[in-house]
């Protein structure tokens, strides 16, 4: 997970932009009546995000055609996103573009590896339609992270995946992503979650939920396999002549470099595991 600054655009400004794109006078009027509700929903979301309580909002299981707030149907609230925020010809699109372009180096902040090409609703709009166009609920995401989540939502604190706008501090300062080297031919890497023992149980559960719900273990292993092929070739070509000591020195240097960039990147976990594996440093890197 990569942390991000919260979007600068407010719930009210986003609503105003989206409403200015609505041609149907009746819909425009009925949505505008919700302006105070949208503003309140935005501040409630912000407060809950800070305390890690986004899971506590009531789930909306009403049918699409039912009125859910004021005079507005559930599908109309959901469609605010598709028709007035995503749609390229509409004024609300500027908010979409602003959030998407804020992805750090264009990378998906949820997995830290994919290309951010869409926006993910942290609380899915099918279950929380009032947050369908709330900037704080919209996170740049890659295709894998976005389609993996679909309408899944957390029912407890621990089931929540990490939120790049709110979950800073220990989630990025402490290392919780690790890997082990499998003694296969060629060597392979398996990733796992091991938060510090002194973390509260709920926080431990959250990083595991994040890892599992986005299928990060499988995805990172695929990336590691590709990287290992390069590392093995490099080690064999340049370092094998001066022995295992040099192999470990190189891997330790890579570990330090990756940890200084991101504590919980797959590369940091992989290099740490490689440097700590006697089997890899002595023979593993030479097997193919
Ligand atoms: Zn991703």
C-alpha cells in the first residue's frame, strides 16, 4: 500500500460540478436538494476514515428503483458516478481526472505495482450509494485491484483493507510484509504477512485482509519470479567468482535500498528473504 494525500476537492464542490452536467431538470432539482446530505456524508466519512471506522456505515441493500434519500432513487445516486463523474464530456470529469492523476508515479496505491487506470470505490457504490461521488471514497487503482474487490465490503474493523488516504503511521512505518525462499529449481518466493507482535489484533487482521482481498501473495510471487531470473543471471555473471560473501553483500544492499523506499514492498520482502537464505546465497542462485 502506498499512502496518498486526501483529495483537495470537497464533497460539495464535486456535487456542484456533477449537478452542472445534468440536463434533466427534475433530476437536477432532486439531486440538489441533497446538497446538505452530501456535505454531511463527506464529513462523516472523513471522521470515520481517521478513526478506522468506515466499516460501521449502514449497508444499503434496497433495490435500485427504490427511493433511498429525499426524492432520489438508489440507481440515480449510483449513476451520478458513471454519468456525471466518469463521463468525459461532463464537468465532473475534472474531479475524476484529478484523483486518478494523483496516483504516486501513476502506480496503484493499493498494491504498489499495477498501473492506476481507474478509480476504486473503497465503500462500493452498490452498497453505499451516498458515497458514489465522494472524493474521499475514490482511490486510483489498477485493473486487478479494482476488479478483485467488486462489491466486497468489510463488516468489522479487521476486515477492512487499507485506505491510502487514512491508513498511514504504523501501516507504512512498520514492516508487515515478508517472504520466504522456496528451495525449488529455479528458486521461488512466497509472500506472507507478519505484523509486529505488539500491534493490536485488529490492525494485524487489517493488513492480512488487505493482503488476502487483493490477492497480493499470488501477484507478488509472479513479479518475484521474473525479477529472480534477472538477479540469478546477474549474480552468476558478476559475483560468483568472488564467493557467497559477495552474493549476500549485494542482496543486503538491495534490501536496505528497497526498505528505505517502502517498508512493505514486494521487493523489500524478497531481497530480505534472499539475503537471509544460506541455501540461496550458496547454491540457489546458480540453479536453473
Ligand atoms: Zn493495484
